[in-house]
C-alpha cells in the first residue's frame, strides 16, 4: 500500500484532490500546492509517494532504463499500487480530482 501525506478539508470534504509527483520527487514536494490549488480547503488533499526508491534519489513510479521506454514490469506494479490506493479512498471516483505534476 502506498503512503501519502494528507491535508484535511476545512469542513465536510466535497471530495479529494490528489497530486502525483514525477520521477525523483516525493510526497513532500507537492504538498504545499494543495493549499494553492484549493485555498478554501473544500477537498481532502493527498500527495502519495511513489513505491520505488531509485538512484539518483527520490521516489519513482516505475523504472525508466531509457527515456521513452518504461520498464513494463515496474510500470504495471506501480500502476497496480496506485489503483489499489485510489480504490481505498473514501470518495467516489467522480469526487476525486487528479493532478499529475
């Protein structure tokens, strides 16, 4: 299961805002953007951490042995972990805003 930082909504959450980091970053990099994108805190915010720790550092969703060619096995595993995490959120899919940054 993926781990994530969470920023609660100000009241009853209208849904969720999920920010996914890129290669070599982590859940802390995008966390400040939750307030920038949802200043009224209507949504419960999440910044999940990718499951792999690879050189030169940070977290990665999958291995990229060559730019433009993700490793199929780790891509499927990362996608599966993210799908499982999304399915466990306490919000229906139509109440989840996903941003890939």
